[in-house]
C-alpha cells in the first residue's frame, strides 16, 4: 500500500478537519470574490487569509493539499489551483523579478521569509537529500511561508513540480544574469523539488527528523543596481551558493502574520 499523499484524499482530509476547513473557507472567499470589473479580487485580503491558512492549519493538511502526489495532468492542475492563483499569484503583467524582489524587501514579513527560503532550500549536490541543510521539513516550511506575500510562488504549469514567483527577466539590462539566477533558484531548485516529491510520495522520511538548532548561517544576497537585499556576495552557480556567502540571520517562524 502506498504511503503517498493523494491530492483528492488530501482535499477530503482538509474538509474533515475543522481547522483546515475553517481557514480554507476563509481564504477561498476573498480570493474568489470579484471587487470590480477590473479587479478579480482583493489581493491584499486574499494574501492575508492565505498566510493565516499556512500559519494555523496543521502541516499534514496544508502541505497535503499543496504538495500532494499526482499521476496525471488534471491532478497537477488541481494542485496548482490550491492557492487560487488567479488572485493570489497572477497579475495583469509579469514584473521583472529583481523589481519584485525590491518590492519584497520593503515588507518585513516578505523580506524575512525570502531570507528563510534561500537559507533552508539551499541546494547542495554532494548531500544525500540535495539540500545543504539536509532537512526537507525546513525547506517546505520556508517555501510555504512565502505564500501570501508579494513573492508568492506557485507551480508554473500542469506538467511538472517547477515553481516560480509571478515574474520574469525581461528588461533586466545589465542585470540579466543576476535575474536569471534569482528566478532559477525557484524554478530549478533540486532541494525544493526533492522535498516536494518526498512529502507527496511519503518517502525519505529520515530527512524529516528534527535537527539541532541552526548554526550561524548566511542568506543569499542579490545585488540590484548597487543595492542589496541580503548581501553583496555574488552568486556562483545557479542553485549553488557557498555557505561563506551567507550573513547571519534569524530564522523566521511560519507563524508570522
């Protein structure tokens, strides 16, 4: 018998859990209510409700819906629709990723959670899990923490588990390479992809074991027009950033609202 988490079963389990059902309904309403002819929803209220969902609902239910295992495109699309992307994710136009990052750093929650994501989902090709921290739970916690911020990520299509924020690297000018490195940290992140697959399939549970408190770590800094979000250290390879490039940060818990 497979111990994987099927998306349909995950949805049913959420409806049978009082907390999950309550907070899911609480975000479905603002995320699906049109406020005018030009606005499909109130994105601010939608984002706030989504943050509450992932902060308050037990992870076995919230993660079950977001990282469930799929065998066909219909299921993958259903999983992609979990966060009501037409409101929480998509917009009329895709901003440049570096501009979106600049917007993120003006908000404490977004800035802190993005730092957590870069720290806890840092790939490492030489590790068993492909994660520098060897901890899938920390990576998924950091990823889900971004949902409900301007840096909200989602699955980019109905055929893969690649994710990305709603942005691209058009009009990057001299920052094209830097922008692509930023975007690819989401899209081609083997640590995150392995964490998603392991949760959905119910495999590699040893990587979910508790680990000692995080040591002094460093968050990746992307330089933007002589400004930095976390540090001025240059990125080396897409998805591979030396631990020496990290500056000390405080891990931000997922219950930030």
